[in-house]
């Protein structure tokens, strides 16, 4: 079960992140999760938004000179307690999968859980492993209801 993620490339200069988030915000786009990774010359902003807003967000970004694309990622629910994330990572490791990147949701989860966004080296296998281990994955519909 996959959800959609926007990846936006930003120059690594002061104010570029603020300008991008302001553009989306003024366009009525509400970010549900956000991650930023940087190199010396550019950064990658990864964000989850309601799927009904993806086309509008992509149009806004591209019309304003941003390079952006849509990726598929997994949103897994983990127990919000010590070792909750470790249990998920153990399943991933035992299944010989590799985490390419991961970040958490900005929105509060149901009581006692946290939500993690994951990009794994083999998404299809990860989906099967998570189902086998009864790791709850949120659907795009679940995310859209937040």
C-alpha cells in the first residue's frame, strides 16, 4: 500500500525553503509531513499532502521554476513507545530490505501510535513483508482524511 509524496529540489540558499512553503501555503496546500535533506549545492524537500492537492501543488511549483516530482512511499504505523520504531526496523532488516530514507508525520497519530514515511529499496517486497508481520500501512485514503 503506497501513498504519494512530493519531492522538490531547492538551491541550498537562505530563504529558499521559506519561499517554497509560502508558495504552497498561499496556494492552499497543507503539508501533512515534511523532510529536508541537503548536499552542498541543493536540498530535497519531501512532503506528504492530500492527494486531491497534488496536481495543484505540482502546477504551482513548476510555474514558479521548481523542479518537483511525485514518488510512491509507504506510511507505516508504529507503536509510540520506546522500541516501537526498532521493532519495525528489525522486520525490515530481517527481510533484507534497506531503508533509503525515512521521516515522521507532522500530524498527531491515533493515541499510542506514530506514523513513519519510508522509502525502501524494494517497495513491493516491503509491502508484502509489512502485511505478513501485520504492520499497519496507511492508504492514500487514510492520509487524505487527516
